[in-house]
């Protein structure tokens, strides 16, 4: 273990932290995992993670690295795999070189559910249990498909545009347009119920709760960053829906 | 009837969000069960308390306890169970509604909705803290037992 280069260890730890943070792990877990890896190779490491960067510092000498992070969507599979890797490494089932290779592999891995399963998942989320006894069954049935459409639009726009928040706004816009068209054609009985239900996959409820959890755990900076992000996403979804409503009124004269 | 339907749709919604967030396949089923149980707790608590705090707090405690248990049994980070189970409880629709009012210029309604969203979010977060405090005391012996059994 002595032959390890200190810089290598710090770089790898930073990489691990960045992958974890980008894919939706909490700040405390990121810091713990990185420090855990450091302890496993007998190199005391201090890690500080905020939502925008990971700082990794080795205590033996003045080696510090900063990794910039752009927090994206949840991809919990990567979090799980990194977690498994770090556990195996700290139990010495794996050499440092192997760990390095597998972390890089996980970072660029795009394994995912296929598009059909994703759509099915988004549709299932779109049938919100919150509305089970408030909306009619047929509205919920419609929102299954409207939700899939909104999710697809958000996904496609997100792949083609780097402007933040535009994806969710477009998702909200298309959901709103479709719901109002369904209402005007007399198929649906309440546009608002369909919109709320179909927005469930896009809406930033989980980040909001996570941000409050982080604030309670005294990771104030990351908590505030997440909260601002959630509110901005909420604003863009809201504006998307309102713009859709206005457009439909202008076109159909409702 | 209400409980049965709530159970089914809570399950489906948790599994669905698990797929959207790309959960590992082995964690989908446990996450679904936990989400379903939490939703039933939410419904039952809603019969006795009409506010937003108690139902959310109780279901968050349940998610926290069961999630930590599942994390030990399936060997995965706890967050993997929290995220999909939360999706049906979370104040997403309220945030959206409040921001829509904000865009339309109804500031009072917007502020009301935002405070409600914060209340729901805080009660969920406090529920998790309570559950974590409990499970940090209860589960380590269980973990040790399982490790010895596997050896």
C-alpha cells in the first residue's frame, strides 16, 4: 500500500465524490465515502462537498484538488455502484488500480432502463395517489398518457438544449396544452387535475425535501443551493403551464 | 377499499419513480413495498388528523425506519429507498401551484402555497431525522447478526 502516489489517491477521491454528487447522493454521504476510501489506504483525507464543488485535501502534505460539479438528474444506479465499490475496496477485496478502473467505468457508464420502461415508469408516477379520490378515474387514466408525453418532451428538450430549466418548462407547456385540448374537446372533466397529476415526474418535490433534510443536518450551503434549484424549477414549470393556457385560449378562443 | 387502492397506487408510483431515477433493479421491489406502506399510513393518519403535518411526519418516520432496514438487507445506500418512496408524499404539486399563482400575479395565494410546501417538506425532513435517530440505535445489532450469519 505504501507505493501509492498521494496525488493519485486525492484525484481518485475527487472523482468518486464528483460522480456521487452529480447523480443525487446527499452531501454527508459523499464526504463520508471519500474519507472512507482515504482511510482504507492509510492516507487521512478531508473532503468538503457543496452542491457546486468537491474539495479533497490530503492531510499529510499540501495536496488539494477541487472538482467542479454540475448537479444533474438522479441516477441512483451510479450511486449504488460506487457505494459497492468503496465498500469492497475498504474490505481489501480490490486493489487501488482496479478501483480506479471501475470508477472511471461507472462514470462513463450509460446503462439505463430502456425508453419503453422509462415511459411506463413516468406514466405510473403520473397517476398520483394524492388525487385518487379527488379526480375522476377517467381523468387519471388520461393523465397516465399526458404524463408520458410531458416526460418525453422534457427528456428530448433536455438532450438538445443546454439552457437550464428549459426542459421542465417545455414539459409543463406541452402537458398544459394537451390537458386544455382534452378539456375543450369534452373528453376530460378537469384540466387542472390532469395537469397536477401529469406533472408529478417533473415537479421538484424530492429535491425540496432533500434540501430541507440537508439544512437540518447543518449542510446549510448545499441545502440552500438545492432549495433555490427546486424553486427555480417550480417557477419554470409554472410559467410553462401558464403560457400553454394562454396559447390555447388565444388559438381556440376559450 | 380506500386502503387497498392506496396501497396499489402507492406501490406503482414508487416503482415508477424508481425507474425514472434509474434505481438498481434489485431495489425496485423493496422501494415499492415501502412506498405502498407509507401511503397507507398517510391515508390512515389523514382520517384522524386533517392537517398536513401529522400524516406526512408519520409516513416519513415509517419510510425512514423501513428504508434503513431495507438498506441493510439489500446492501444499498439509504437514499435509494428514500427518493422513490417520497414521490407520492412530496410537496411537488403544491410548489407548482404556488409558482403558477406567482406567475399569474396572485401573490397572496403564492405565498400561502410556498409556506404550505415548506411545512410539508419540513415535516417529512423531521420525520426522517427521527427515524434515523431511532434506527441508529436499533439496527447495528441486527447488522452484526447478519454479518455473522453470512460468515
